[in-house]
C-alpha cells in the first residue's frame, strides 16, 4: 500500500468540504444519496466531526454521546467549529491509542483513514448537490482509493453504500472511486 500523510489528507478533505459548503444556497437540494438533502448531508458530516475529539481522548461511544452538544441551526458555523476541533484533535492524537467505534475498537490510524474517506466522498456528494466543482484533489482520491478498492465487496455489504456503478477500465481514478461507492459520476 502506498504511503500517504493521512494528517495532511485530513486537512485536505476538510478544505474540500469547506469549499463546497461555501457554495450552498439551497439546503433542501437533493444529494446523490437519495435519503439525504443538503442539510442532512452537512449535518451528518458535522456530527461525525463532533465525535473525533472525544473518541481520540479515549472515551467510549456512550461517554462521548453524553458530551456531544446538539447542533445549532447555522451548519456552516458548526462545520467551522467542529472541523477545527477535529483537526486539532488529530494533530495531538497519540498514535498508540485505540479508538472505540460503534463496530469495533481500532487503531488511531484506521479511524483517521475512515474519517478522511468519509469527508472526501461527502465533499463530492455536496459538490454534486450544489453544482460546485466536483474534482477532488488527486492525492486525496488516490489515498481514499487505497482504502476503498480492497473493500469493494464489503462496501455494499455494509449497507452504507449503494451497489457499484459499472465503469470503463480507462476511467479516471476519481470516477472509479465514486463508482465503487455507488455514485454515478457521469
């Protein structure tokens, strides 16, 4: 597996999401995930960032849940707050810590990769929903591909992603990445 600076990629993924968030004008606009509109998508991504500092500090899911505050209505401001808090928590994280997640206890590095992948894919979702630039940074795409491609069968089985979309062998890497997560990049 190629070596990536996942801390730098976390910051890149957050920049990508921030750029698309700045373009939001219609919070009710549909997203590629038919269960979510823009508001739901942004709320999900912000909520995921709320967990990061608590989980990296060694709290359990139930302990973290008791600490997490209800989001205010201004999701753009909430993103700025919790994106910053998550980024700082990642910067200060002890690499030896194991993180308790809903499905398992995992090394910090695995949780970091999961978070980068989630924000990156949802950055594209948000771009598609608001008509913003859909091109993600190539390093981010390459890194996320190394996580998702080996798990292509597990992605569908998890219920978190739709069935893969067929793509040509010569499709750009971002196209392939989106397609294996059930997103139609065309």
